[in-house]
C-alpha cells in the first residue's frame, strides 16, 4: 500500500494541501443540500484577491442545483482515497495557487510550472488514423530512472500536477511504480481505455492520486472510424469499471471540423455524465507536422460553437468542462513555455507545448530548471499574452509569427519527423496565416462584448506583469 503523504506543506505554491484534504474528508459524509459548509470553507481559504474571485465563482456555481449543486454530490460520492488525494490536489492547484508565493520563487530563479506533461513512451496498442505511434519501439521508451528523476526535480521546483501521455501510457510498464512512488502529487494520463479492467480500476482507487482521461472522438461511429472497430465500446467499458470503483476520471475529445456537432450535443454530454466522467476536455485538432490535414481544423464558427457549448454545459450540467483554447481568458492566455506548463517527450526533449514538437534543450544534457530558463522558453514567456484578446491565445494557430520567430531566434530543432514544416512550409504557413486572420475577425467582437471588462484585470492577478498586459492592450487597440 502507498504511504499517506497528503500532509505535505506545499510552501512553494503557497497551498495548504493538508487543509484542503481535511476539508474534503470532513465535508463528504455530512454534505447538506445547500452546501453552506463547503462554501464557507472555501471562503475561509481565500488568501488573495484571485482566491476570493475563485471562491465567489464556486459559491455561485454550487447554488445552481442543475450544475454545481448536482456536481458536488457526484464528486463527494467518489472513493474517499480519491477525494483526499487527487481531488484535494486539483482544488489546490486550480483554485488556490498563491501567485505571490510563486513569484518569490520566480524572482529567485525558476518558476515552478503548475503542470508538467511527460510522454515516457510513444508506443500504443492501437493504430489510429493519422497517428505516428506505430513508428516507435520499446527501446525508445524513457527509463524509470529518467522519469523518476524528472518528476523528482519538478517536485523540488514546486510542481504538484503531472500529465502522462504517449502513445498509450498503459503500455509503459513502470507507470504504476511512478504513481506509487510519487503518491504526494496528482497525475492524469490520457488513454484509449482498452486496458482498464476492474482490477486496474481498483488499483487506481487504492492509489487515489491518479485520474485517467479516456479519449473518444464522439459517439461510436466517429470514435471507431479513427481508432478502429470496437474502440468506443472498450472506452465505455473502461468508464463503467472506473465509475463502479469510485475512481475520478474525465473524457477527452479532439474537436474537428467533422465531429463538432456530436461532441457539443446534449446527448453526448449526458452520456459522458451517465458513464461517470467527473470532468471533460475539449481540444482542437492541430497541425503538428507536414502531414496534418488542415481541413480537419474547426472553423472560427465551429470553435465558437465549442465555446458556447462549454458555457452552456457549465450552467446546465453536473460536469466540469475544460475547453483548452476558449478557456484561455481564465488562464491569462497561453500557458506554454513553462509559464504554467511544458511537455517532455520520451527522448527528454523539452517542448513548450504538447502541440509544438520543437526544442532547444534535452534533459539528458541539462536539468529541468535549465530548460525552463532557456532562451526559447524565456522568449515565449516574455511575449505572453500573445494578444490582449486571450480568446486568441495560441502562438501556433492564432499568432503563428510568434512561434516562428521564437524558433528562428533560438535555433529550436524538430523533435518529431517533419514538425518543422508547420513553421517553414510555405503552403502550411499560408493556410495557418489565413486561419489566424479569420479567427481575429470573428473573435475580436466577442472579446470586446463578453470578456474585455474583466479579463485584463484577471491576467494581472495571475502573475502576468501589469506592463506586459498594458503593452498588449495598446497593441490591440492600435491594430484595430
Ligand atoms: S501554444 Fe497554443 S495549444 Fe499550446 S498551450 Fe499555448 S494556446 Fe494552448
């Protein structure tokens, strides 16, 4: 069995993990219909203006019986071990990071990213359309010692949340040893779910600090079309096993120009809730190399459809949806380059974002701290937010000149075959430039109407220097 280490004092993030864990354990059995205890506990924990705003949002949300109210009941029905570890760690990291404390560490050297993404193996048990996992062999997997070393260093810097990707993480043998050894932090792993049987679900609940993210492309037709016949049924069976064991899990979907109607439908979201997903992710189909099919990228209208669906589900359904692009106003824009996250591939290359396979540093030759302080990452961080309109957050598809310039200035190399073509191939560049122009035209009026009055202030509460936000505002106004 794993050691109970939830009493860690997370001083580098200014987080009272022990307090949050204790609060959840006390609340779960006694939760009343009006959640007044939960709300006052949250209010009591708010130390900063940003915390106070988060606590106010939670207060409003839980008083809606359709969404937050019903959601908290679902959350509290999870296994106590999961509440004490994963849920407490997530609340701490999402709502109660103390940016003043983090800033002290930034001033002293290296800023701890809120989350670190690692792909220790690129192998997979599936052969999905358009996926490159089949090109990799077991010999190329990251060793246990390397992965352990990366997580240990990130923890020393102050990171408490790790995301494991691939390939299929469950074919990487040392995975559960890592989860067990680092039981004082939270893990998510993205999986097709095929290998999650009842025993594995029980093991995950015993660990308590891990949440699988089950990938689906919509319903059976869309999922099986990309992932092979039977993939949807296996994903649903994994969800059943996890729900029955009391494990926290999410669904994850990449929205394309083809599946957008399915994944934003009430029918789809109701199915995910019925299956037991506690939260869900919307990503966009992204060009990552020269073979990417640009016609699969959601149009501006479709990207907005995702935004509207996310907002609607938050008001009407007991599930927490995260929309990786359209929620950027909540994170002060793009979080890449170590401001809040980065990705490390199986070879140790340190990439600014999971969708950008370019790097200047490799962890076989340097520490994580050195990679975080690389010119490549510093350049990307200094430019953030890439627009005052953080509904257009992305240096890959909304402001492509930013990533091109960062790559050119720092000599970043491709970490995956053909990745550089996204930044150098004239045809792909022209298509992305056109897309960025259309996004600007479509999303600027929405930003002005719905976000501009609060989002700039929020950015400064998230540790983005006021001068940087003001400079973007000026630039935005001048651009027209
Ligand atoms: S680079 Fe784009 S995809 Fe990556 S974190 Fe930033 S906004 Fe998201």
